[in-house]
C-alpha cells in the first residue's frame, strides 16, 4: 500500500511541474505584454507633454511679443495725433473689434455642428 502512495505522489509532482511551467510561461507572456503596453503609454504621455510644453511656451512668447507690438503702436499713434491716450484707445478698439469678429465666426462654427 505504501508503494501506491509514493507512485501517485511522483505522478502528481510531474503534473504540477508541467502545469507550473506552463502557467509560469503564460504569466510571463502576460506580464511582458502588459509591461510593453505600459511603456508605450508612458512614452506617448511623455511625447504629448513635451509637445504641449513647447506649444504653451511658443504661445506665451508670441503673446508677449504681441503685447509689446501693440503698446509700441499705441505710443506711435499717441505721438502722431499729439493727444494723450488716443493711441491706447485706438488699439483697444482694434482689439475689441478683432475679438468680436472672432467670436462671431466661432459661434457660427458651433451652431453648424449640431
């Protein structure tokens, strides 16, 4: 009777060994595919944040240049008309006019989508 128990035990060890190797290879495959997907997501997020940072920097730099340009034009207009504040008033009206035009065109785009 002792022999039957030892034979069954050896057979169970062999089955669990093959099963263990199979499960281990399956789990390693799943882990490597998950790690690859995670790495691709990490790289995509990194590339997106770099592009976003560049665009924000360029936008702020362009905005700063536009401010200096408009202030300079306002001073030139004030000097040309020899009346204090007329350049700033004209530039403010010009910016409001551009904002109004952009608002109207942007509103028309939204209403045509729906």
